[in-house]
């Protein structure tokens, strides 16, 4: 049976409260019912250990405390996230390096999302996770310039 947006378990890891709430609101508007939110990597790991793994982690990279890179390393090693959307305004070459790290950790990279992204852009990235079960094939993640 194909995965739908309503059944996806999604973590929103974003340091800035207004952005975090905007991402959560956008996900709910898209029909996502299982959304976990965290302000830093430690909070995210604790939530995932208590509530179980997520399908997708929408992950900020630059945070106080445990940053996004450290979180991704831990989540990948513990198999707490299956796929990642990177939420950052970092330089494209740095995002590409982070994307390679995500893949090496065994997680699917769905793409990058600008901090000011609109719900249709978020939905397009989510569908990169949903579509493989519908079509039987993987679609390449969008580049950092496709925001």
C-alpha cells in the first residue's frame, strides 16, 4: 500500500521558534498528522528515542548545543530517521557535502529547503519520499538552486 503524507512521521528540527512553527503549520496544512518538533539536536534525539523513528527529518544545520550535523550523525547511526530534508541557507558546496554525509549514513537525501520556503516547495520534497513506493523507482533529489 502506498505511503501518503498523512501517514508520514516527520521531525522538524529548527532552532528558531517562528520558523519551526511555520514548518509544522505547513506540514499540517499538507495533511501530515504525525509531526514531532525540536529546537536542538539533543531535544530531537530524546523525542525520537521516546516516540520512535521518523520517516523524514527536516533538519536545520546551525544550532546551539547539538547542531544539525551531530544530530544527523547520531540519527543515522541509530536508524532514527530514514530520509532528510536539509533546511538551511548555507552555501551550495557545503550543502552538497552535508548531503553526501547523509547518504553515507544510510539515509535518503530528499533535498534542501530554504528557510523561507512555501508549502508547495515542501510538498515537492516530501513527494520524493512518497513517490518511490508509488512508482517503484527513486527520483533524484532537487538541487539547492531549486527552492
